[in-house]
C-alpha cells in the first residue's frame, strides 16, 4: 500500500485567530480572589484540556486544573464547558466556548473543586451498611459491568436537584484529627447512590440488605428523585434505572 | 507548620493499588494507618490500566513456581533479585484471591468453574497466565475502593507527602514520620509514624507528553527515597511501549497496542514508507522502540517524529475478516482511540498509524527486599517501597500483566513486614521529632511567596523535552553527558523559580515539588545509563560496547554526592537461557516464513490460527 508523506504544514498546524475563554479564580490574597476570564488561542481539534495546558504554558503559569490519563478513563479532568459538565480530555472546544470549574462543588482555585464533601458523606453512609465481602461465584452480569463503568468524574452532580439541596453549605466543620475542614453535605447524588449500591448489594440482596440500604437512601433524600427527569451520566450509565429506581422501590416498601 | 497530635503506625504515600492493598492489610493486622494521595483515592495507573492480571497457574496446570521464576528472570536478563522474584511467583495466587474477596469479579467458566484467561500468553510469558476483567483497570479501582471504604482507616486525597522524616544515629537510622502538604487547607503538617510506605507509582511524566502514565507519576517516591538515603536500582531500565499515537497533540503518547497488536503481518515503516522492521508480534517492546527512536534520529521519521505502523496486510483475504473480528474483540478500546485520533481509515487498517514510543513503566526503583523493606544502603529502618516505585522484580523487561499482581503481592507483604518491625521499634525516642520536622518544613515554607524569574512549569517542560531526547528509547554517551549538564542548569534555575504566596492550592509550589523530584530521578536515570555501557533489555545504547551484564546498577545520593554501585545477580542456568532463545527464535522464524508463503496458503494458515484464538 502506498504511504503518502505529508507535504508542508497539515491542516492541524494552520493558525486560526479563534479563541476559547477560560474562567479563572485567582489572586494572591484569599479574601481578594476574583473570577476573571482569559482568552486562549484555539485550533481545530483542541480539547478543553489542550486549552488549559496552553493557557498554563503561555499565560498563567500557575493555572490550577486537574487531569490524569488524557484518555477518558480516570475522570479527573471534569470541567464545565459553556455551563455543561464534561470531561476536559474528551471534549473538543471551539471559538467562543467558555471553560470553567464544576459549579456543583466548592471551588478551591481556578478549575479545581473540592471533592472531600462527597467522600465524607459516602464514608459516613458506608459505615452504616454491611459492605458485601467474599468471592463472587459467578461472572459479573451486564448490570454489574454497567455500574462498574463509573469513573468517579462527579459530572453527574451538576444537574442533580437532590445534590443541589446541599446548598447553601452549613459552616465548615473542623474534623478532629487533622483539623481538616470538610464541607458537610447531607443529600445524595447519582455517584454516591451508585457507589453505595455497588458496595452493598450482592447478586441477590436479602431483605436485611434491602432494608438497611433503603434507610440510608432515605436519609440521603432519595425521595426527591421521584420528581426528577433522571440522572445525567456522561458515560451514559443508566443510573436512574439501575440504581435509583430500585432504591426508591425499597424505600417505599419500608 | 503543624505537628499532629495523632501518630500512626504506618503512613502510606500513594492512592493506587499498592497503597490501598497495603492499607487494607495493615488495618486488618491492627495497625493505625494513614494514606496520603495527591489525587483522589483509588486512582493512579491501576485505575487506567488494561486490567489484565498475571496469576501463576490460572491457564496452565504445568505452570510451576520454578517455570514462572525462570520466565521472569530470563526475560529480565537476570537483573532481578531472586528473593523478590520467588516471592512474587509464590504469592500471585494468594494475592489475587485476596482481591477477589474484596470484590473483583473475573469471568467464571460455567463448564468447570475455572477463570477465563486471555487466550494467548501476554508479552514475554512462556504460557497463558493472565486474567482479563470487564472494564479493565476500573474493576481494580472499584474493588480497592470497596476495600478502603469498608474499613476504618484514615485516607486523604489531595494530600502530598513531601518528605520522609528520619532520625537516629548513622548506624541505626529509622523513619520517624512524614512531612505533608494539604493544598485544600493550605497547610504544612508533619505526622509521626513508625513506618512509611512509598507506593507512589512511576515517573512517566518525566517524558510528558510521550507517556501513557497518569499525570501524577512524577517520581515522588524515587526522590523521597533518595533524599532519605536509600538506593535505587536498574534506573536505566525504563519500558517504552512502541505503539502510541504520535498525533494529534491531545493524543500524543496514548497507548494503542502491544507488539502483538501488529498481528502476524504488520510492519513498521519509516517516514518514506520503507520497511524498518517486520515480525513485530514476537519482538520485545524495547527492540521495536529502539528501532523507532534510531530511525527518527537518522531523519527517517514521520512529520510528527514517529514511524508508521502498517497493519494493512493483516486485513486482506479471508483471514482478514477474522483478523478484524479478533482485533475488535481483544483491542476495541485501542481501535476507538485510533479512530478518534487519526480517523476511521486508520482504524479500519486501510491507512497506517503514525506512532511513537511512549514511556510506560519504570522497571527500576527503590532497592528493597522481598517484603518491600528498603535495603542495600546502610541502615534505614521502617521505610518501605511497593509497586512500580520499587525495583528488583522485573529486571530489564516487565512481562505483561505483572504490575497488577505486583501491587497486590507486595502490598500484602509490606503490611505483614511492617507489623513485625513495629515490635522492634517500640519505645524509640520520638521526642526530637518536632525539631527535626521543623527544620525540614522550613525549607518548604521559605519557598512559598518566593519572587523568581521563571515558573516551575517552564522548567518542567524543558526537562521533559530533554529527557525524551536523551534518556528515551535510545541513548549515547554524548547525549547523556549533555543531559547531566542540562539537569545541572535546570536545577540552578529551579532555585530561582517564582512561587505564589497563597498556601491554599499553591499550584506553583506543587509544580516545584514535582520538578525537584523529577530532576533527581532524571539524574539517577542518566547516571545509571552512563554506567551501563552496553545495551541490555530496555536500555538501548547507540554507542554500545560489549560488557558484563549480570549485575544491577545501583545509584544513591548523599551530601550532594552521587554514588554508583553494582549489585551482583544470579544468572539463570545456561540451558534455560538457551531454550528461551531457541523458543523465541522459532516464533520469529514462524512469522518470517508465514510472510514468505504464497497468498492462498498464507490465508489458510491464518484462518486456522485466528479460529483457534477466538475460541
């Protein structure tokens, strides 16, 4: 087969005077932080993550953002593009787009948000459940495989009316050992329900398991989900059908 | 800087498989555990891996410990530490059983209750020995996450271990704790501990973007170990996976296939379309990566500085459609990457893939014993290194799917060893801890708010561009000496960097920490690469001379001085090495002959081969 060698610059290299905006929360003094916007040159094919890396290299050397694998697997780079939660490494941007932090969690700096509140709530509720242990005796079925696709990107919090009830946040609490303040969430979210479900539900959940899980789900406010259109997962995991609906059913059976 | 009132038995740096396995096992043994991870927990390379784990005997009843040990040692050119290899071969079954109890779910055959394995031996293995999982590495992340959340131990994401704190007289130095940065809170904190475990992964980001590692792999554990006085071994042995996307920018370094992915008839071509190498399926990653690097150096590369992987011959004839089927079964994730990066034609094998090698795994690492306890450089009690950051298991070449077993085996062993050594360290004087910790913290505190002339980020990019050229898949003495000078220059500038004053999420501070760690690691790689004058395994010298090879290159750093040493290794029996070479040679001959067959016959042979693999 013929292998053709590209002559001169490829289309990808052509400079276009198009820009994407990046929202930054910046400033030397914590109390004097302000939200600003910088404009970054945008070439065809650039992902949001490309833009952030360009901005850091050329304009804001300490621009703060998370990323990991650059290949849609780790979930670290979730940001909002024009207000919609997306994976930065997987989303091409174009002229006029705006990249900002997830607004569903407290902003630490620029595009970095604080995930500890979700972790703390999950830890609290897991402690109330008996996490299933022991070797499974059969292959995972499609249900387990589908739930197992969750990469923990937390994009699903952005459109969750239940998670939104956590705001405004109560005053920061000091956790004893580390003096480590963590925002205390009370209400659940799709990721949280999915994680609890995966940990607590065996292939055939017994009545005890169901009851405990239902109690915890109720504490997390799952009844709010009755009036919701359904969870939005960027990987397309049908969280509402696979997780929330069974939880609602077991809550109703309590 | 705050000193915590709480103290722990064991503090673990890392958040991937090795860290969480060790934490769970240590908790079950009654230790007070603290895990510190830069990124959210249950991540690291574990989460993004392909998800195949090596378990002795899972696919072949003849797969004995001796056979496995021989395979590991010989493929690693006998650079491995015998005790470590033996521990690994002995424990892989037990380790995987542990993870199954924590919730990982392999596919189980209905016919006999056995576990489904990969149909073929993975790279370098002498038999079928690896187990795939639905969702790949994500399955490990979920099981490990469950193992963490179902136990009560302290685990922090967004927590950076900066230094291992040590104390005691020179003859009996021991770990006293760790210095930590908490960016969300904006605090430097020190914590007392009897044992510190480094489970920080690899150093792929040193070669960014020519790496498929996750970003956080910035040699933190390698550097902290060096600064604590430990020795590193085999640092010149860095595994470059040959087939990663060369373009576009967003996909540079992203993995698209093992050598086996070239199929029986794939060939490597240079920028002009001339064949560089065939029979790729049975070549090692190192061999192919070196050929690619040399071609690019000689000006025969593609516009993006890579080579062309041409799979089109595989897709012809009747066998072609079976090849496509097999490929989408086994490698569909990689095909998706190719489609997105270089188009549908490429993913359909109709256009060649523009590929470049990518830093994938560091075989070298901290010198430890078979329980992950740091050894080999004087007394240093209580420091452990497990997982990719540890050296001594893989030698000059890592077999496919072994790193997922490695993290479990040594995570468990280190926990057990930490319990034992805890008894002997009871009653150690920890009262001098506060002043020691203060002294170390001062250096870091002074960095914040430093007005400088260059951003750490700029130096990191310079370092990684240079590292790719000079300590990449092909090296030579001039390049290595030049690189050492470059490192020296960058190090000087790194003391003059501009660092923000706000302690909360101080990105330039975090960049600085990673820069300094990568500088140390880069220097250890360059010095080791210079010291090993002949090519061996993953270490390819363009100016190679013949020389002895049955030793591991050790490197340590103290009082500003680098010290090189050699660790004697045990060579595998001659007849075993011969047999291995003959077997490899036979496989390559087979592929070679296959290419020479007339098309019809070739097609028939391939159809029967593929049909067997697809069962």
